[in-house]
């Protein structure tokens, strides 16, 4: 039998197909990990991404790369069907054995992690689901590589259609699940606008405190906070461009209000509450959770914690 010749076309097809396979598997794992983290939140984690950046990136990668992978593998399989001798290409066999080695190592590492977590008492639902995700994805890639290795010139395309269909269904299900957890792009945009409103109110709040420390009194309106010298401009609502509401209360109390599109936490699964600020006599300001529509935040400044600055001549 003549030895198969490796053409530039074969090289780039095989390398491209395997690289897109690895990227697709990594994106699928990234998507599963990000959705698990969002649904099963860890209360010990200080950081939370309300915009689902990990989910968005994994979805975009999967939507773009996975179809390319299917197309490349389809071209490779058609080429093998025409020339079964290409099954003996050294590049193909090396690539498949490397794939088997990597996925086998991932499976072993997954089992070790599960056992280690169990022995350490850290077997939470998040950890179990992530371990199962690694197991499922690695096993699928491992199975595919083994099936490819076992092909012979007599049966060059014996890979079952069920495997391809099952992979496609699994990826589509993961993509749908990702959108369900993340929400639509329109919902994400509304969430970002609400987060902008919270950020604006935080900025105004600190400017009010600074104004009090500088002048020993509160501003009567928000326009008094504008400072051309420092470059501070009082923010307005990002959608309506209307000023935020500011109301003075008794003594050291004041209120900030804004109109929000979504309710924090309940509807958006967002933790719209940055770190509390030491404002009130009790030691901490209220958080920034809000309902949909008009929401107000009452603040009480502690003059001992924020005394006026001593003026010097």
C-alpha cells in the first residue's frame, strides 16, 4: 500500500478541525461553569458579575466556533470517504492520540478533584455540577477520538450520525440554557442602565458629603455640586437626561431618588448593591437594592465621622 501524502490542505484541515474542537469544548465548559456560578451563587465570593460577561463570551465563542468545527470535520470526513488511505496520515494519528491523552488526563483530574472535594468536606452543588460538566465534555471528546482511531480503510466513515446529532443537540441545549440564565441582550442593556443609575447616585452621594465637609452645609440643589475647576459635572439619567431627585431632610438627612427599569435581585438576578458606605449613625449606609420604577434612598450623615474641614488662613 502506498503511503499517504500530507498536503497543505490536509494539514490545515486537520489542525483547524482539532483546534476548533478544543475551543468548542473549552467554550462549552466555560458556559456551563458560568451558568452554574450564576444559578448557585457562592456567598463567600466577593465579586459578582451582574452583566454575565463570562456567559456572553462563552456563548459568542460557541455560536461562532462550533459550526466551523462541524464544517471542517465534515470536509475531512468527505475527503477520507474519497481517499480512505488518508486514515494512515501520521498527522491525523498523532492529533487523535494527543486528544485521547488530554481528555484522559482531564477525566482523571476530574475524578481526583471530586474525591479530594469529598474528603475535604467541600462537596457543594456547584462543585458537583462543575465536576459532572468536565466529565461529560471530556468523555464526549474522548469517545470521539477513540472512534476515529478505530476507523479502517474498509470502514472509513463509520462514525455514527447519532454522535454528531447528539453533540449538536447538547450544544444547542447549552446555548439555550445560557440565554435563559443570562437573559436577553435587551434585559442585559436595561440592567447596565440601572447599574449606571446606581453609580451616578453613589457619585452624587459622595459629592454631597464632600460639599458638607467643605462648606459645613448641604447643597440646596444638585446644581451646586458642579465644579468646573475639578471637572465634576452632576450626572443625569442615562435614558431621559433628566436630573436625579435630591431632597434635604431634617438636620443631616437627605434623600436621593431615581427611576429604574428593573427590580434588583428578584428580576435581574443582579446584586445591585455595591459595598456599603459608612454614612449613618449606625455605621453603614443602606444598600442600593431597588424596585422597578421610582426608588429612593434615604441617607443620614454622621457628622462625627465626616466633620467639616478645619479652615486655615
